[in-house]
C-alpha cells in the first residue's frame, strides 16, 4: 500500500506515562523524540492530517489524566499515548470535504508535531476564517476558553445590568473574558487571583471594579462580604472547595452559579467537603454545571461579538506563551501552582 | 377604646423558649395555658382574627428556631413568642375586604387557639373554597407542601416521560406527592424512607416503582446504582448530606436536582461536607433551590389539577394526625426522628 511519495517525519510527542494521582508532575509526562509519522492519510481515511502549531494548556486536562469509572463529556487520556487537547493546526491532507490542504483549524488535537484526527473527532474542528488576529488566540479568546466564557456567562448566568458578579481564577483563560463580558453588560465585577501581579492585571488591564489575592485572605467569607456587602448575583466558578463554600454564604436571592471548573479540587484524592449548600434553599440559588461542547452552535454568533470587540480594543487578552513541545509538561503543571499569567499557550511550530 | 361586647378568651399557645441548637427537644417549646386574647380586632386593623383549626408540622420550622444572621425568605422565630407555621383557620373577624367572618383559610398562622394575622402577613392566606375534602388537607396536599411538590416537580425539574426520578424522605408531606406526580408523568420512580412501614407505603399505596429503607443500606451509592443502573435524571432533594453526595455520583447527563429541603442537616452545628460536586461539571447537572412562596401564583392551577385527582382516587395522601396543641411539640420533634408516617398534622379544634 505504501507509495513512493510518502514522507516519513520525526513526530515529537508528549506522552502520558501513567495515570496521575495528586498534583501532576512533569515526570507524569514524557517527551518522546523517537516517534515518526508517515505524512499521508491512510487510504480511504475520512479524517485529516494536521501539523500542530499552538497547543492549549487547560485545567480540565488534569481530570483526564486519572482513571475514571464515571462517564464524562470528554474521554479520559490513555497512558502510553500522547496527551490530547485543544490546539491550532494546519491541514496537510484532508479526507473530509469540509477541509482542504492549507486550511487553519482549531479543535481537539494531540500534543505532538503532527496528528491524524480521525473522522469521529473531526466534528470538534473549526476552520479559522479570520487570520488578522494572533493565531494563538484560537487556543484561547477565540477558541474553547472564549466560547466557554461566552456561553457560561451569557447563556448559563443570564446576567442583567447592574448585577454583582464574582469570578474566581479570574485572570485565567476563561476568567479574564468573563469579567470583561460582565463589564460590557453593565455589571459590578470582582475577581480573585493568586498573586499581586494578577490582581493588578484584573484591575488595570481587564477593567474589573475590584480584585483581591485570595492567598492573602485568611477568611474568604469576610473578603467576599467586603467586596459584596449586598451579596453576589452571579458567581462564575472556576475553583471549588473552600471558595465555593464561602461564596454560598454570600449569594443573593435567586443568584446563579455557573460551574465551569473546580481547579482547587482536581489534584485531591478526595475532594473537599462543601458545607454551606443549605444556602441554596433559602436563597433559591441555581448551581449549573456546563460544558462548552453543547454550545458549539453559538460559535459563529460568538465570533461576531468578540472579533470586533478585539479589533476595537474593547476586549483584551493576556497570554502566557512558551516555546516548544518540550515546554508543554511544565506549562501544564504550572496551571496548578498558578505560575501562568493569563492563557497558557505552547508554540509547537510557527508554521 | 374597649367596648362592652369584647370577649376575653383563654388562648393556649406553644411558645419557643429559646433558640435551639442541635436536635430540637420538646422542652425547647412550652405550652402556655395562661394567655388570654380579646376576641376583637384592634380598632382600624386591616388584619384578621382567626380561630386555628389545624396546624402543620414542617421540617423548615427547625431552621427558624435558631438565631440567624443571614436573610431568609421566611422570618426567624422569636423566643418567648408562639411558634408560627402553616395552618387552617376560621375567620372570626376581618379588617380586609377579601375575607369575611366564617371564611375558612389556610396560610401562616400561630401555634395557639386564636391568632391575629396582621396586614403584612395576610398575603399568605388563601380562602378555602372546596370543603368536600378533609379540611386538614389544606395543611398538606392542598396547602404549602402540595404546592411545593407541584412547583418543585413540574416547574423546577421539567420532567419528561420515561425519565428516572429519585425522591428522598419520600413518604413525607411533599415526597409522597412528588412520587405520585412523577408516576402520572410516566416516569420511573424510586423513593427512600427510614422504616419498613414507610417503604411499604411507597410501593403499595403511592405506586412508586421501587422503594428502599436508607437505614438498611450501608452504601448509599451502591443502593442507588441498584435501583438506577443507568443513573438518575431527576432528584427531588429533601435530605442533604450523605444522601446528596451519593446521588451526585449517580446523576445522568443534564440531570436536575430540585432542592426542597435538607432535613438531615437542620440539627447539625456544622452541616456535613458534600464532596462530589465535581459531578456537576462533567454531567452538566443543575442544582436548583426553590421556595414555595414564589409559586403562589400557580395555586389555582394546582388546585384544578389536584382536586379532581383526589376525588377520582388518582392521588392519595397519608396524614399523621395528633390531637391538641399540647401534642404539637412532640409532633414537631418527631419529624426529625422520622416518627411520623405521612404528613404531620395537629388538630387544634374541630371548629
């Protein structure tokens, strides 16, 4: 079946060594430099062959690095195989009529130089039509995190002008956007983060009304009461655990909690207990988990909102970019120590 | 101001002695037989004077017996004053054009023989128009618990035919109705309760598909997996704590949890921790607290559904009736040991 024009290339990969327990370590992953790939789709394939350009480091990946008995909207990673995640890639060959050689796409791909994305995964790919913004933005503000922020805030939280919005992990890939959407919606917006530098970003770059360093607050309940003396209408939940417990004490009547993630819990053998759920009854609070996969139909509408806002400078975005697949394991691990400032991106190739 | 026709009557009352901590005891309340009342509204009053006939024992009352700094949709009880709660009463005198002497009403009243319900509280009163059912039903199936079950199931849970419904505290005032509504909606319905007698009621009288005694289940997660091998679409939450934690492990994608109450938590100094909230993300679960006060506008529609169903025998209701105000403290305390079988009612007077 092999033909003479097939090109065999080195294909550096980041492999999951074994299922992870506790905090992920760089050594849970392995850079494999010995893999090769034939730069040709298998005959009859209806998938695509891509060259990966940018990879996205996302907290949810940690939840896939462990064994799971429970079904998830994402599949779990397999030890011995490359990490998978969102990225920006260029189509080298396509067996799907919707894509052609040279197209730029974003979606689920592998942590490697080249990936074959087979037909069952191809629905996660979006063709990139607007290239007058940084391509890496399609791992963040214009990709999965951006659509997550958009759907989570506008669709799940149903915000109204003047409402009081709190965002944890607020300088992250999703949080920084939720805060800016909330400001554009006329809300009062407070964010928390884990360093002074991030707090400054929230206030001075993203235009949050207030921001605080949660690590300097011995009592999160008291901190929230300081910034929300009349309580919180909308909580965009990225953290979980003690933060959620403190927020529950400060929700307003008919408040909404959009549960996007719980990064403080991903590395725990047993998640922390949340004690203040009775607030949900008295205050008629809605807690809504959501996943971006169910909002892909909003992507075009989302772009129509966000692209002009970027170009007009009404929305800004901060990325933390590292170079090379070899930097990917430490970049991923860094999400859980809060080392990254803004959206964590890995450059695989500048094309 | 006093005039000759004012009648001074003994007014037996059940008084809250002091704020309660931990499990409520009968001695937290006191039967006061020395109070009197002038059977005449104060001049100019726009309230009503009522004779109380039936009182409702409701778990939520426990949450009002303690000091609270957080606002609630119900007010907190005051030590030295009568317990307040839902009941059925007869109007003796009315300063409000909507009610006249002799009208039967249900709504918020006091644990005493006679009550003056002032104008600020009068919005909670409903005139009883249908008296061809037991009057005590207006403390239960036709009153607050009935409307709670109706609104909580139909409005909060958005049930679809064939969905899998789980109800905890299922033989209680609300649970027994939710289960019957769910069966009428074509759902698969499982309930839990704390005695064999109650489990039998669920299966044989209320028509649940399955029922189990949670006290005999060493592993609630395993019990739920036995009855819901494909998971739970709708959980009607009356219990909280460990039960909620087990349910979270068994919710289906886009499942809904209507949080009506958390009776297992009301007597704890510190509520139990709930550990499995991350399921909310993966399964996109909605947890919605709700209170009946916001669904009063549905009451007439509710009656139109439930009254015929009662008369045609399609819905049945079990009450646990005790006689006399002096029995009220033990009846209320009994809710928390599960002594009552069905809706706990106290007869104050047969008119």
